[in-house]
C-alpha cells in the first residue's frame, strides 16, 4: 500500500526496538518520516511535536471513541475512551479535587505521611529497589486515598490494578484477555457501588454518583486507578533514575532545592511514563506529509515529540535548568490532558525531596544497572539503590 511505500523507515521499525531503547529510532523518524506507517503497529506513528499536538487537540478528527480502544474493552466506556459531550459528562464530576489548590490542601499531608512511613521502614537496610519498595506503594496509597473506596485496602487495590493492566496489555498485544481482569473489575465495581451506597462517606465517588450511573462511576474509577498508579510510579522512578544518573544535575538540585521542579519536568520530557497515546481517524485527512485514511490508527509518540530539537535544543541532554521543560507533553494535550497532573507532580516532588533529604549519599547500585523499558508505559523494571557510607 502507499503508506508502506512512503515509510521505508517505518517499515524497518520494530516494536521490540521501541520497547527497549526507542530514542535513536524516534529521532530518525521525526527527521525523515514525522508521520510514518509502521506495519508492526498497523498504524501511523507521529513523532514531531507540532503534529502530535494537532492530533491530540482535534478530537473530532482523531478520536479515542473506537471499539479497538483496549481499556474500554475491559472496563467499559469512560472519560478515557469517549469524546465530545459524553467525554465532558464523564470527566466533569471528577475535576474539582484535582485543581492545584484542592490537590495541595487535600493530599499534601497524606503524601508526606506515606512517604515518611515508607522511608522509615527502608532506611536501616541501606539498599532497596525504590520502584517496588517505594514508588509503587506510594502511588497505590495515594490512589486509594483519592478514590475514597470504603473498606478497601491498598493491597486489594493493587491486586485489582495488576489484573486489569494485564488484561488491557493482552488486548493491546492482540491476544485474548484472561478471566482475571474481568473478575477484578467486577470486584472494583462492587466496591464502588458499596461506597456510593454509603452516603456518609467523604468520597470522590459519592460526589460523582450524583451525575453518573454506578457503572459509569466504576469505569472512571478504574481509569483513574490505572493512570494514578502506572504513570505516577513511572514518573517517580524515572525522575530518580535521571537524577542519580547525572551527579552534576543532582548536585545542582541539592544546592538549590527550587530546581527540583525543573528536574521533574525535564525527566517527564526525556522519559514520559506513558510513551504513546492512541487515536483513530474519523475521516480522511492530511497530516503533515501524508494522507491518513478514515479508520486508521494514529499513535502519537509523546516520547518522540518531547525530544523535538525544534523546541528543545540538545534534546537528549538532562538539564534541570532547561527553561522550557514545561512544554513537554507527558500529560498529553487537548481534551484528554491528564486530569490528575497536579497530583502526580505534587506526589513526585514530595517523594523526591524526602528521599534526597533522608537517605544520605543516595546512589545507584552499580551491581544492578537499569534503564527505562516498555512500549506504552516506560520505566525501569527495577531501581536498585544504595545509601549511607558503605557499599
């Protein structure tokens, strides 16, 4: 087909390469085929920042509302998989608690307490996998608190999350999802319904239930849980890896703690926790140098857009003082901009500050080298570190 003929670099691009270490390949695609047909993806990959923004901004032409959207196959329609008026109706009941002032007032002390508890438990050991022992448990605890599920432990929320993510991943890979995801979602929905029935509960879900059906509250709770755990765990872990891999930049942050926010934005730019977002063309349309056909999958590479040298000079360099780092697109753009971006930033800021303050000489364990990994969600599989004077 013409798409393949016009995309020789895309034809040579493998999903395995994009999973392991995508950035050199993404740079070549961005320079020569900024909208490229990837046969292994069976869709277009957009790598240039301006084109990525135009796709995410135009929900009428590039929609999430398609039967192929994997998350909706597991949890049903939600703010993640709807556009237009239905999307607004699903999203609006959840917006108020995630505005900047509400996030700080509602969550800062809880995040500080959970971070303190986790670090206190870790501190005597002098070594840990900070992804599994810190970033993940913190993200789960904050999501559980945010949703306000009555009578539900963080361990239960994590078990549901693991099963739902596995089911979504199976569908994304073209496989049939096993029964565990369906069972986990049924348990989550039952917990949501029990919470909503307890009108005395101070819960985001109770407030949303006045405007959405129980099934709609449950599906949106699932996507909030999914995003709040997966991407925030990655955000914390990737930021730690970037800082600990660049001692000069870490020294700048230690000298001037106000640079911590810049470090977080720069880490999001270099390695967004969600590397891609999917859209589906609703009509034939011209996108940059190609014609996209109605029904085509259009995958936006946030990782590619975030290293566009037209916007970010020397784009592969980690620079905590980069003046325009907040132009990164890790939280997407347009109608589906991440609802909980302010909460994720607050969580990461508090987590990094406490780790750097309380674990002296925090450093990567040279016996366990690591790097971000993943096609859709990218983070190190583990982040083994040392602290204190001894190795």
